[in-house]
C-alpha cells in the first residue's frame, strides 16, 4: 500500500516537472503582450508523460500548469501576496484546460492508435497529427482564452487571435514532442 502511494506520488511529481519546466521555458520565448508562442512543448511532453505513467498522473499536469501560470502572472516574490488572488481563478481555469487537453490527447492516442505503438503506419501518424494534435488541443485554448477574456485581461477583439495562437502552439507541441518521446521511450520489443 505504502509502496503504491509512493510510486503514484513519484509519477505525479514527474508529470508535474514534465509540464512545469517546459512551460516556464515556453514563457521565456513567448511574445510579451499576450504570452503567445509558436510552439508549446509542455502540451506534448505532458501528453507523453501521461501516456507513460497513466491517467492517474493527470493531477501532475494540473499542478504543473497551475504553478507555471501563477508564477507567470505574478513574480516569485508576490506568490503569496494579494496579487496572486487576482490570478488564481484564471490559473485554475487554465490548469483545468491543460488537464482536459492531456486527457483528450492521450485518450485519442490510446483508443485510435494504441500504446505501445511504433507510429510506423501513415494512418497512425495522421491520427496523431490531425485528431490528437489538432482536435485534442481545442479544450486548452478555449478554456484559457475564455477565462482571460472574462477576467478582462484580453479584449474581445483579440479573443480569436489569442485562441488561434494558443491552439497552434499547443497543437505543434503535441505534434512535435509527443511522437518523439513515444518513439524514444517505447519498449524496443514492440
């Protein structure tokens, strides 16, 4: 029992790091005005981590996204000050979107491609690119941009631009990072 809890806690922490570290690095290359990035590797890395460790590690995605966004909206020094309270709701919504996205992408991959998979068939690659990458990434920008709009951080005139850039970044993160990690860490005997 204790061994199971320890193993699960380690897996959640590993997924937390798999989201948090690339997210913080992603914010460094983001455009200053809207935090848009051409690619968001955290989405693809988190999906791969959940494929490897299982759905029970989705709280790691949530905590990684929550922590990354809270520290992005506020400075490290403000983390426990009133300013953080202004952004905790948005960060919670964005983290929820990240979890739904990871779940959706992993569900699509496991149900339509299967895991382990060598991703050696064109059919599998199309499913990964079009369905998992492009469709599976829809929840995160939809929830995230809507929360930013409702909080008054972005005006309605920028809503679709922000949604589009967020979606493109997450889709590319999934399309690029997930298959590379799956190919590297899939057992050789498959």
